[in-house]
């Protein structure tokens, strides 16, 4: 798993690639917590290149969403992504703010 961070005019984007599982979730969560502490604007997670989303990754998303109550969190994924099923099974697709593109997340146009 790799996490790249870049600035967007509306906040910060974390681009995550690879598998988000027990072994990689701590690194993901650390990068996300750091972005949320430093960023006063929106934090958007681009998960379009995530190939596997395990329970540890799901838990990290839940905690991130809880921390973002004031600043806003956006989660970007495509409609045919492999991570859609875990989000649906757990009901997180109804809790997390999901978007198809980074620009839609900053414009707040939900999936």
C-alpha cells in the first residue's frame, strides 16, 4: 500500500493504492490522522486504486469519519471498484460521503 498526499485548492487529497488490510491500515491511518490534524479544510481520500479493503481499513475509515465531523471527509471511489462490496455489506456506503471524482468531492456532489 502507498499513500501520496497532494494539495487541492479546497483542502488535501490522500491517494491510496494497493491493499488496505491489517498490515497496511496503521500506516494509512497515521497518514490520514496527520492530514486531518494539519488541514483546516476538507480531506479527501482517493481510494480508486485500492484493490482490497479489509476490516482494519474499514475501521480506519469509520474513525476518520468520526474525527472529520467539523472539517468534512470525502471518499472517492468508482462505481465498479472492488471496495464497494465491503462498504455495502457493512452499511458504510450510507455513512461515508462517497464521490466518483476528487473534484466532485470538493464540490460536494455525492455518488
